[in-house]
C-alpha cells in the first residue's frame, strides 16, 4: 500500500496541477479549452470528461505498451482514445443531454486533444499502469482547473451568474451596471488565458529559465 | 453555385477555424514562429483537409447513415472511423508525396505527421457531419452533396492558412517589442490571437 502512494507517485500526480500544468506550461490541449468556457457548467463537464479519458487511456496503453509495434503506435493510440471518447460522448448524451448539445463537436475533438497524445507518448509508453493512471488523472485535473477558472471569469462578468445562479444583485443593474457581452465572445477566452499565463509565470518565476 | 460561393466565403472568414472555433492552434503554437514554416504547415493542412473531408463525407452518408449500404444507423462508430481515415490518409499522403515530389516533401515533410492529431482536420470532419442535416435552402452552412464538402474543405483550409500566416507575421514583429517578462512567449501570443479574433468578429453576419 505504501508503494502505491510513494513520494514519486505523489509528485507524478501533483506536478501537472501547478508547475507542470498541461495548458499553461506544456502548451497542450488549448483548442478545446477555449471553446467550451463561455459558461462554468460546460467547462466543468468538459474538464471531468477529459480527466476520465486521460486516466483510462493512459492505463490501457500502459498495459499493452510492450505488445504495440513501434511503427503503428500512433494509430493504435488514436483508436483506443476514440473508443473511450465514443463511450463518454454516449454517457453525456444519456445523462447530461443539454450540456452535450452545448459542447457539440468539442466532445469528439477530445480525440485530437494534444494532452492525450502527449501523455500517452511521453508517459504511458514507458511507465507502469498505476503511475500512468495517476499521471493521466493529474493532467486531466490540471486541465480542468484552468477551464474552471476561465469559465468562472467569463460567466461572472459576461452574464453575471455562476452555474446559472444570478450573483450580481438587481440593485447594481438599477444603478447602471451592465454585463460585459464581450466576455461571452470567443475572443475574450484567449485574452483571459493569456492573463492566467501571465499570473502563473509571475508566481513561478524561479521555475523559468 | 450561389450556395457554394456563399459556403466558401463563410468558411474562410465567418467560421474561421482558428478565430471562431480555436481549432489547430496547438501544433502552431508548438512549432513555428516565422511566416515561412507557418505557410508550409497551412498548405499541408489544406491539402489533407481536401482529401479527408470528402472521404469522410462519403463514409458518413453512404456507409454509416441509416440509408447507407448496411441500412442501419452506425453513426456511433463515426469518431473511430474518422480518426482512422485521417491517420491513414496522412500516412498515405506522406508516402505519395515522398515518392513523386521530393521537393514538396522536403517543404512539408516535418509537418505531415503532426497533422494527424491536428484538431482542425478532425474538427472540420465533425462540423461537416453536423451540417449534413441542415437545410441548404435556409442555411448557408449546409453541406448537401460531395461538391459542397469539397468547397467547405477548401474554404476551411484556406481560412486556417490565412489565420496562421497572419499570426506568424505578427509574432515575428513581436521580437522587437518590449513585452513584460512573464507575459513573453505564450502569454502575449494568446492576447494577440484574441485581438485578431475580435477583428474577425466583424465578418460575422457576412452573406452573399
């Protein structure tokens, strides 16, 4: 039991949450991160889906890593990921239909999310299943974390609510406050991620070369 | 014909892959900082789109859909089949280009394998799948027929090329500006893309 939660494994799990964050530092998986964050709810659902898929695809590839011929490994990885994404997409359609309509093609695009291929290539191909699982979950959560920040900022400033609950009191609107419609536009997602990177790098200065 | 032109213009400017749906940025951000490589990548993406989107269109309408050759709704297999087609075509294109045009291969060579996991290709295929059900009479985004699929692929590819070259050009100039230290590199690139996306928002509502 001690071996399962050793120091190295803890580092494998925690590093992607902050200093080795997939979006901010490894620059992976940006495409889908921006498109689904105009509200908090789809951002959370997307983050969780990616976490589940990275975790399990890492385990599967790690289990069969010794039998995969090197030349066709990319195609095999893609097929494993595509099968998992199909399952998740069906589960979303069954249990969270409204969100899955909002996410539209971006659920399918998890297949080409660079986080998945990046982790499979860089970690799962040379580590055991349990470490790979931790690495996958860690990277998924690191990704979800950024999505939640961006989603929360955009929903709060763009429509004055969080998860659909109005947070800005009516008296403020009566006194001339108005929602920033710009925040719901795609362009602002990019600028907010830029600012998040700015803050993150200022806080982790010593890490940078 | 009118519909095709409208679809073409829309897919370049209004539904621009990068500025409207952020697709295919990862490979760009990771790879290039100059106009020449950006152009090479753009041409390679357009090329692969032109082959894969029509093939996936035929796959979707003739094989997977309920009135295809199996008479059963197999669309739940579409993710796996689409990505397999993309990965296969990328390999095939790489081999053909290497055999028949070494100069083109030298220019595109390094980018081709990257394209298999470029979100723009898969994204265009999934958008195409969504748009098959739309009514061409009411929506200029609808894709009805193989011709429309080719036009859409060309428009999406050229739009991507345009965006990526423009961004690379801005980034080249960025080397001479005094950007705050923590914002250098990735941070400022994001903000630049955001500002350009705002400019492209002016095209929304454009119709012919």
